[in-house]
């Protein structure tokens, strides 16, 4: 899982992040907080309609996805590429 979101009330999205980058993002943006109901070390809650631009949200989604894919086994990565 690389993202967790309530599709009915799109207030925020939980995204996986490198722990150091997660802290940096929280310090820089008011709209990025420790992951709601998630591991606060690895997850951030990114709130929409805040000081976080849409462009950054898309970048963080990509980063989260790539982080998860990089941790997959070789076999799962091959299946994903199909």
C-alpha cells in the first residue's frame, strides 16, 4: 500500500515517505502532518487545499509509489511490469 484516502471526503491522503524526508516536509508545510492512524515515522498525511501545491501532492504520490515498489521482491516487480 502506498496511499490511503477517503474517496468520499477527500480532505487528505496518507502517503509513505522516507523518514528523514517526512520530517523535512512536516517542518516546511503546515498541510503535511504525521500520518493519521499510521506509523508516524514512515507516513505523512498530506492535506489538500492547504499550502501544499497540487504539483507537490503528485510528486509525493509518485515518491510513495516508488518507495513501495523498490521494496518488492524481484518476482513481484516483474509481475508489476507485465
